[in-house]
């Protein structure tokens, strides 16, 4: 009886540690991705008034339409992550409050993105109306030219 009493806390503690490690491994990428709504003016910089071109600084901004207002996912792509340096295609799937079926958006990575620190994926214009839509779940898959997955990240609700 005494052995089983000592064994139970060890089993519980081991199960807890294994469970925490699995959560950390599954949630690392998703926890680094931030989601934010932006208005049209959020992207206007003084430099744009003089040049007429949008200034993005150290961010690569890819949008579903030419409009700037919408929902954005912020994904770190710093040069520390060498695997993302070969990225070619970004596929974003979302489920919003108006439709239970996923909508997919595909973006091509431009050749000059390697100097950027973060990627902003924008669902903009007619594709996103924050007055009547709420984001329920999302999934991001970044692949290379051979269609090999370089990054797969999803929200907690995506798998449910």
C-alpha cells in the first residue's frame, strides 16, 4: 500500500510534465502569430506622401485585395529561422462567423522578403468586413518551391 501511495504522485507529475511539453511543442508557432484589425490609415507613413509608394519598413505585407483595411496575421520570419528563407507560397485558411467552411487565400512570396523581420497576411477589402465577421479559426502553411512544408501553424480551434 505504501509503494502505491508513493507511485501515484510520481505518475501524476510525469503525466503533467509530458502534457505540458506537448502543449509547448504544439503551441509555439501559434503563440507567436498575432492577429489584429487595421484601418486604411494604419499603414500610411510620411514617406508615402512624397513617393506615392507604401513604406513597409521591416515588414512584408501580403494582402488578399489592394485595400489596406482588414484583418492581419503577424508572422515572424526573421533571418534566424533559416527554413523560412526558402519560402515560396503562403496559404492562409480561415473560418469566420458567417460561414462554417474554410476560405483559402494563397500568397506568393516576393524574392526580396529575406531582409524582412515579419510577414503580415491581410484579409482585406471585400474579403473581410469586421462589422459582420469575427475570426473563429485559422491555419497558415508556408511551403517551398518543392511544396515541402516549412511552417504549419494553426489556432487551437482549427483542429476541433
